[in-house]
């Protein structure tokens, strides 16, 4: 029988959000345990699998604080321009509505880009290596845990018999968080009837750091610039939203036909395209927890919220959770206060819930506004976009919000 260990914080889930929070805390000397259902191989060098995240400037800061940015094995690609266009299938490169240039966002912001395209495997490798190397971290994976929360502590019991006593438990288990359910925290869910198809493409011509968001009636199609590799110097990620039935048909196509359909949406400005790695599909829905906290418990990342990928903000919200909770824990620890007490949990919820709710509402509204063929809605929307274009201050505000600064 293993002996009981005492930590300040026990994190369930070592995905991008839980893993980052664990590294951030351990780096500052906070006794932390992290438990994941799945194995976390530290030396894994998986093949390129086509998945990537759009990381905003605010998220990069959190990854830097956690010591992870410098450890990424592949350089993230910078997004320096964003083109937003609106059109119909077959007229892919139709009217250009908005062009955001990083230089217009203002000189007072340190970040040199709107964001970065980070390969999912690169982040996984950096997180797993850091978890393995950190002496202040207790890592248990693969492991199943049972959690009992009390007024002044929580007890986490692993199947192996290991017992962990913690001041605070963090649920970072993703959308179907068992801890959230166990705490009786209800969620609001919105089903979109849409599927997101994601992957990567190699193309003939350079992207020059430019991302494209092309609004089509069935949903948005985005091309996001990635850093090239030796085999594919011109590389981009794509996030392609379609109605469920169309997506099913597209996923079943052979590679050449799939690439042809993709090219119809993308247009020809990048030359011929070739799909790299796998294509992935996700049924899209939004989710929001009615509370982010319970006694001795905080929810972070997808356990607390899931948003439409229309603005590529899902993981960014999670990183903001990790940053906010991490900083509150560090401050409480430095002041000799309880890191799982009611005051800290109240402050965390107040900092994070309104921000995520606003993003959920904004991405939901964007989807309703753009995924339509209704002529009246299209007209009002197009007038609105044209107005933004003429108002540099409003445009700058949009850019800064997207950068998370
Ligand atoms: C189509 C699509 C495109 C997207 N594109 C972007 C993008 O461009 N940019 C962006 O910011 N976001 C994007 N997202 C969102 C992003 O993928 C998620 O927000 C992110 O993965 C959430 O991270 P997480 O760590 O909270 O949860 P997860 O990634 O779900 O990780 C949860 C972890 O917890 C573990 N776990 C689960 N249950 C337990 C348990 N009971 N005990 C212990 N461990 C457990 C799992 O093994 C896993 O390691 C996209 C999502 C979709 C669907």
C-alpha cells in the first residue's frame, strides 16, 4: 500500500490546459499532483497528424509562464494578416470584406503576430516532457481516480491505492468532466448540427503568414498558416465547417476528390493543394457550466466551456483559465493563504466566467450570422462589416480582442 501524499493542488486531466497549469504551478514551487486516464509518454515523437491550434498572444504568455513555449520541438507559424471574406461555393475568392494587418493593431502591444499556429503534437510533447522532468510534480498516468471533497481539503484515491490529500482539486478532464457531474454542476449545451473537419494541406505558393476565414452558407472555412517542414515548405491548417450530412460525405471521399472539394472552398491563391496527415472530424456543439467552482473544486478548459471553433478560441479560453487560476494560487500561496479556499474560488469564477460566456455568445452569434443563405441577414451583415472597415478604432478593438490582449 502506497503512503498518502500531501499537495496543494491535484489536477485531474493532463491535456493542454491541465498539463499547462501543472507546469505553471510546479515551476513556482507549488506542490502539485496531476492524474490522467491516458498514458503520457515523455519521449514520444509521433508523426505529423494534421492537427494544430490557433494560439493568441495572451495564450503564448501563459505557455511562457509555464516554461513550455521555449520547449516546443517545432517552431509555431506566425499569423500576421487575416483576410475575412464572404461568398458562395464556386465563387471561393469572391468579395473580400475585411483585411486585418498586425501593424494596424497598435505599437503598444508586444506581440509581433495575431497568433501562432501550434501543432497539437508539439504541445503534447512539450507538456509531457515537462511533466516528466519536474521534481515538484507527482504524475500518475494512466490512472483512474475517485475524489471526495470536504470543507477544508479533498481526498483523491487512485485505483492503485495511492491516496493524495489536496487543498484544491482542478477538473481539467475535457467536455465530459466526471468531477463536474459529481459536483452537480449543470451545463447549457447548444447543438449546431454542424461538423468541423480539420487537417493540414501542403500548397504550391507561400502563405506569407496570412490566414483566411471564408464564410460560406453551410459554415466557415478557415486556412491558417503553419511553419513549413522539409517535405512541405508551404503548409497550412484548415478548419472547415459543414452540415453534418455533407461532412459525412466529404469524410468518405478519396484523397484526390477531398482535395478538389477543399480547393473549391479555398480558392486558387495558394496554387494546387495536397492533404497532409489525417483528416479529423468533430461534431460541433457549445457547452457552458453554470458554475466554475464548488467546494474545493475549480473547473478549467473544456470541462468549463466549449465554444464553436469559428474563431479558433476554444483552447485560448482554457489557457486563460489556467493563467488566471495559476496566478491566484501563486498569490495565495505567497501570502500564506488557503489555495483552495472560498475567497480564491470566488475570485477565479469572477475573473473567468463572464469572459468565456461573452466568447460563447460571440461565436454563437457569428455562426448564426454567417452560416445562412438568408438574403436579408446577409445584407445587414455585409453593411456591418463594411462599417467596421471604415472605422479604424473599432477594427483595432476587434484585433486586440482576438489577440487576447
Ligand atoms: C474542430 C475543432 C477545432 C478546434 N480548433 C481550435 C483552435 O484552432 N484553437 C483553439 O484554441 N482551440 C481549438 N479547438 C478546441 C480545443 O481542441 C479544446 O478547447 C482543447 O482540446 C481543450 O483542452 P482541455 O485540456 O481542456 O481538454 P482535453 O483536450 O479534452 O483534455 C482532457 C484530458 O483529460 C483526460 N481525462 C479525461 N477524463 C479523465 C478522468 N476522469 N480522469 C483523469 N483524466 C481524464 C484526458 O485523457 C485528456 O488528457 C478546436 C476544437 C474542435 C472540435
